[in-house]
């Protein structure tokens, strides 16, 4: 069992500068995840493959991340988290170099695989460190600070990629990400030491046998499907390209940043569960509005801000809930939660493709709204907080 009290006595709360180090890392990884959406035509042309084939670079990344995250956590269980954060970012840098220099598709694909391994090592541990080295009172703020890096990546990721890609080409964007990754990795040494007990693969599989943990993982996956369903096909939903897509993505990202900043207050004043339910029900309402507004591109782009805001309420609460529901295995659960996050994004993207293949983009927002409603109902009915009686794990649902 992780003695979180001891860890906090050794390190107190992380400083803003230390949280910024973690946030720069999640910002860099976030840009890498979103930027390909605006670069696929150039990537496909440069590598002499179809856009569909180039799009598989994103699919492979998601699969490797989802599978690699728990495996990496198993192998590195007893490591100082700083070592793992620095190592993960180093592998990510190597992967980006493969992409920046790779002359053929296979080389770039290998780069995506390496980048995914590095991202899997860094991302979950960034949140784990922020949570473990913060007091219970400060934990929501710390997690939100780190999550803001991902949100800001969405705000600037696509326009950054499109604009820089126009000036320097898509490989120039990869070089820019190398620089950001090196900066983040270099400052990892400023973080306090954080050790957690080694956990075997058998133990991690045992964690998946815990009903409350599985319930939260399913909730993570369900709550993220609607947003990724819409985002993956933003040009189709917005019925345009270029400026309108950039504006829509900027609106979504700005809304998500706002949601991420607001959610700690909801968690501390009510509960993490309430924040999740508000996120899903609000997201459902926003997507219903988008179902109508999509007929007018600029109106739809504005509504993207509301969709992003409620999506921003669905990241930090789940991480906070793992520390409450399963404090003894929180780092393990957070690693699995990262896999659930990428599973949600993959399912959302796949569902959007299926919709386009059988119907039209007009159906994407209403179907996403339906999934958000299902998510809200599931979150309420499956909430472990309503059944957990242990004082250490009890969370207010009021």
C-alpha cells in the first residue's frame, strides 16, 4: 500500500514552477496528439501514401499508448518517478526525431510507436506525481494545473500545426515538438523524489478485478467518446475547412481550458462525481444545440466552446476519484485510466468513421449527444461512492 501521508511529508505541495514542468510536458504530448489532424494531407503527400494510410499513424499511437501504459507501469513500478518522467520524454524525443527525419512511411510509423511509448511513460506519471505530492486540499488544483497543459495544446495545437506547417512543412512541426520535449525533460530534475512500491503485473490485473476501479475506467471511456467523436471529424461537422476548422478547434480548446480551471471548485464544494455528471449532462445539452447549429458553420464553431467546456469537467474529477476510491493503488489506476482515455478517443474516432461511412456527418452531433446522456446515467448509477463504506474511500455525493 502506498503511504501517501509519508510522501507528502517528504515533499509538501509542488510549487507552481514544478507543476509548470509537468504541464509543459502534457502540453507537448497534447500538441503531438492533435496536430496530425491538420497535417495529414501534407504527411500523406510527402510520404507518398493515401490520407487514410497516413491517418493510421494516429490509430497506432493510440493502441500502443493504451497497451503500453500498464506494461510500462509494471516494469518501472519501483523507479523514482523523476527517472521515469525523464526517460519517457527522452523516448518521445527519439520518436519525434524518427518522424522529423524519416524518409519513408515505415520510419515515421516507428517514430509514432516510440513517441507513444514515451508519452505513456510520461503522461500518467505526470498526473500521479501531481496527485501524490499534493495534499488532499491542493490535489484538485495540482491535477487541474497539469491537465491545463493538455487543454492548451488543443487551443493552439491545430493552428500551431497548420500555420507552422505552412512555413516550415510538417517536419518543421516535429522539430518544434522536439524542442518543447527537451525543455520539459530537462526540468524534471527540479521535481521532488517520489517512489511508489513495485507492483507486479498480477497485482495490476487484480486491480482490474476491483469493481469500483473498473466502474471508473468505464466511466472515463464513456465520458470521452462524445467529444472525440465530434473532434475527429470537425471539418465534416463544421462543413468547411481552413479558417472555420481552426476557429472551431480554438473555441473547443478555450472552452476546455475554462472547464479545467472551474472543475476544482466543483470538486471541493460538491464532489468529483457531481463534476463528472455535470460534464456529461452539460455536454449532452451542448451537443443537442450543435445538432441544430451545425447547419450554420460559424454558429457551430461557437457552440464548440460549450462542448469543450463540459468536456473539460470530465478529466480531473476521474483522477481525483481514483485517489479517493482506491488510494492504495492510485498510481496503478491512473495508468489504467490513461489507457481508458485513449480507448475512448479510439472508439469515438472509429464511431465517427462508421457514421460517415453509413450516413452523413449530420448524424455525428446527435449520436454524440446520445452517448453523453448514456454516460451521465451510467456515472450516476455506477458511482462507487454511493456504496463504499470505508472512511478512507468515502466521498460526498451531495
